């Protein structure tokens, strides 16, 4: 592995610490190297707070070394004023002579302007180190800016005999086919994505909270499909504790801070319309957790990037048949559950 790749790999490792807390900003890590040693490092921790380069520069004890150092960053430094000042200006201010960048920022506010600014101020700039790995790190951010839709993860659990839910249930609560460790993993996934989406029937049958109570993290924005307003205020998704967006055909419903109504016509291209609504609301990633009709809406439109499917050892004998996905998958075991991972992106 070449020396630049070693340090960009470290940037990627650092950046992953921010997964779930930086939306709508990307994941970014940065290290500063002097004389073959890392003298500073940092990552972007939360939207609206200091970027990775700022944390890395601030962590250097002897600032006089910066003018003889190389700064590595997984994503092009910003050159515009947002909630924080441009990182390019800070790099220029400290006269850091060498800048090594993993990949270019697709955000139209940056998109090469950071690199241009650094070059104009005399920095030696290297771009494209571990570029594919840096793009994968920010697959959510890149999908949002390049495809104008969120990164979409489908998730469901199915019984050993291929059912996603029983035909009948005694209580309005989720039926967990997978084991408690798989359930905790699902809550971890929820904490990593910006939003979670379910259809009307899932809410009416399960009355889910759609939170991360089995993991430490931020609850995702809830996206609820409710065509004709069947979901009333007795359901958890209307408790206003978490920002919730209802996608409906109903018109002229007043929204408030944590309960937003988006009107769409359901007849054609529903998945595409949902993606447009989510893009408008700056949702960069969404995990779709059911039910069958909702999952198949995205599968039929080929609007999904990953699918995570648990197969339980429990049999239901009858029930709602699970969706079908074709293609290669990776498999892993979580105790007695089988987890299949499907990928549908470039």
C-alpha cells in the first residue's frame, strides 16, 4: 500500500465515526502528517459543527509544524460559507503546503471549487487517492446529489417457509421473526440512516414506534405512507416525539414542526414520487421496513440500493409471502438467523 493510501485509509476510518450524526453533511475524516508521523486528526461529528479539517488542525499541538506538513482529507475541503467557515481558508491560513484528497465533492456548492482555491493559493494538491473507497464511504451523500434521491435500503425478516408476516395476530404490535441480536442490529441500522419508511398496513397492524430503543443513537425521521388518512392520533407515529413525514393524497392538511404532510397522487410512479418528496425534504438515506406492498413498490421500480433480509428458523405455515429479490447476495449468520445482503448500485 502506497503512503498516501495509508493515510487516506485512516481518514476513512475516522469519518465512519460520524455515521448517523452528520446529515445532511457528508462523512469526512482528516489527518495531518509531518515527517512521517500523524500529528493531528479529526472527523466531522455533527452537522453545523466543525468540519474534519478544523478538528485535525486544532488537534496539532505545535502549530509551527503545519507549514511543513501534509493534510489528508477523504473529501474535497469546502470553499463556501455554510453554517461554518470554509475549510480551504483555514488550510491556506496555516500555510499547509500539501493537500491530499480522496475524492471530489459532488455538492454543486463545492464541486472542484475547493481544489481550485487551494491551487490558486499555492498548495500542492493530489486528488483521487482510494477514490472508490471514499465514494463508497459517502454513498448516501453521493446518491442524493448525483441521482436526486435518497440512498434506499430495503429491510425485512422472513420465516423459514418464506412468510413476512402472519395472517392473523392477537395484538397490534410488531411480530419479530428474527432473534434479539438481529433486532438490536436493526436498531443500530436505524440510527445510521436519516429516515425510516413504512406503509399504512404496517402501522395499522403493528403500531410501531420506529425508533432506536435497543441502540444508542438518534431516532430516524419517520416516513409514513397514508393514502387516505387511515392512521389516527392513537398510533405512535403521530405522537410528535420524532419528526414524521406523511405521504398522502389528502389535501390541505396543516403541518407542524414534527408532523409534515406531503401530497402526492398515488396512481402512477409512486416510488419515484416518494423519492422526489424525500429529496425535497433533504433526506439522504432511508431504510424501508415494510410491509410487502411498500417493499415491492420500490423493487418493481428498481429504486433501491441495498436489501438486508433476515431468514428465521421459525416457520409460520401460512401468512403474507415475502418479496422476492434476484441476484447475488452475501450471507452471514447472526446466531440462528441468516442475513442476506443484496446490492443494486454501481
